[in-house]
C-alpha cells in the first residue's frame, strides 16, 4: 500500500503545474499505509468501521494541525490503538514497526528546517562601510540572507538559519568585523520555514 501510495504521490506532472509539496507527498504515502492497517483491523466488522470513523472525526475537528503529515501520524496511532483494543496485538505490533520504518524513510527526505530572522545591525555612521564585512560573515556561516534596508546608521537583513543553530557565533563574528565600533546586533525571530 505504501509503495502504491508513493507511486501516486510521485506521479509525473504535466508541464506548467506546480510541484507537489513535500508534506503532501509524505501524507499520501502514509495515508495508503494507514488505510491498509485500518482495513486489516476493520475486517468485516461494521461496528469497528463506525468506531474508526468517529475517532477519526474527533482528531480532525478537535486538533489544530498545521502539517498534514502530523494528522496522518495521529491516524497511525489511532489505528494501532484500535488494533490493540480489539485484541489484534500482532497486527498492532507489526503495523507500529512498519509505520515507524515508513516515517523514518519519508522524513529522511525532508529539507532541513530553517528559522527566519530579521537581523538589525546598528553602527553609527559606519553601517555602509561595514556592510561588505558583515555579509562576508554571513556567507562564512553559510546563511542565506537578503538585504532589507541600508542607511549610514543601520543595516537590516532577512537571514535563514538551521533550526538548531545558535545566533551567538554569528553575532560575535559580526561584532569582530570592527571591534572599535559601538555596534548593536539584534535578531528577531520572524517565522519558521522548510516544512
């Protein structure tokens, strides 16, 4: 089921259509696997089928979920719980191991999560002259950046950083570009990117 779901998710696209988002591709693959597990649990029991529909609606309407893959992972947990609840322990165990392996493979293709910051650097009457050195520091740390504003007293950038990286080494590198200058470095967390 997961392989067939992957074929549907990764199908060739017509020219001019936007590429699918990674979250949608992952969700389609997982949904196919979860659907197969749920059908193993339901079998021919109408009562189990109604129970699954009711529980799935609770997840859908009671949970605020940003990533569609997270909703499918909730359905994975629901299907494993239902299998355990009706005494299908072998199916629950095998399904858990299979879905864990599937998630591990799918999530290994995710791009690295990035944080987006507004970076403001103040340096009275020296901001323009410091700009090349500051941008060199950003490049040295391999941080994608885009200039937002520039005047004689202030530089402003939008900077993307890996989610688990610290701003401290970059700030120290920026200040070190001109140790005698009274410089201010302010990072403002803007939004998360790469999901």
